[in-house]
C-alpha cells in the first residue's frame, strides 16, 4: 500500500511537470515576488495545519482505542469524504481563479459563490442523508460483511459531515481574498476550543448569507 501511494505521487509529479511545460530556472529579482512568497508560504502552512487537524482523530483513536477500532473508523471516514472529493476538489481549479477575478465586484462574487454552493448542497445533502439511513447496506456492499461493525460509525460520521461541503468551500473565499493569515489565527483559536471549525456567517468582507 505504501509503495502504491509513493508510485502514484511520483507519476502525478512527472505528469504535472510534463503538462505544465515549465521548469525551474535560476532565481531573479522581480517586483511582487516577496508578496507572492509570503502568500504561498502562508497557504502552505495553512494546508499543513488542516492536514494535521484532519488526521489528529486517527492518531488519538489508534493510541487510545487500538488498531481494530482505528480500522473501522478509518474506512468509514474514507467513504464519508468521498462526496467531498468528488464534488469540491474538482471545482477548486475553477472557483479559485473565478472568485479571485471578482474581488472588486462584491455582488457578482457573492452570486457566483452562493450559486455554486447551492448546487453543491442540493446534491450533497440528500446523498449524505441517504448514507446515514442506509449505512449497514452501504458498508456491506462496499466493504463486505466483515466490516459490518463499521456501520454505526459510518452513520454517525455521515450525520456530522453534512456541513463538510460548505466548510470546505470556505477556503475558496479565504484564498481568493488572500486572507490565509487571518484565517490561520481563527483556526488556531477554534482548535484550542474544540478542534472544529465553526466559521461566522460573515467569513469575509462579503456577506454570504
């Protein structure tokens, strides 16, 4: 499994370099490079923090409850995250540049975001509710009868993941407005409180509600 992940990432890297047609050269001084590096560094740190947050539960479960329950939880969590990966992640390359270009047009900015998230929740909410109600059947079909004890965990995770598409889409707002630093402060505060992100109704200078 480890080798498969490593090979997958290597193939992805080689394919990305080939398709991009860009190769690094010698560093040069250019106007605006400093701000770009600061933004990229802040975004990298933000992504690292998010990665640690999303995997902290696995570390704690494995340490305190053992590998058996960790396996049940991990399989359930992977299936729960599938709708987000299929819906939100493919939209990132579209929504980020679109919203970035609309920073000076608040009304259009809000219209595009609200329109996108409305369509996403129209699909994800029924799917998530169905996963919670049909948890035993879904686990049996996708994982087999040996994983039937994962069904209650899967159902609970499905209920708790209803807001995942919305919370994940908030990164479109933060990154497109260059507000990664302020969001990291907010994330640190929320992590110290309850390890979950509960954004306010106004996460940016634009009123989303």
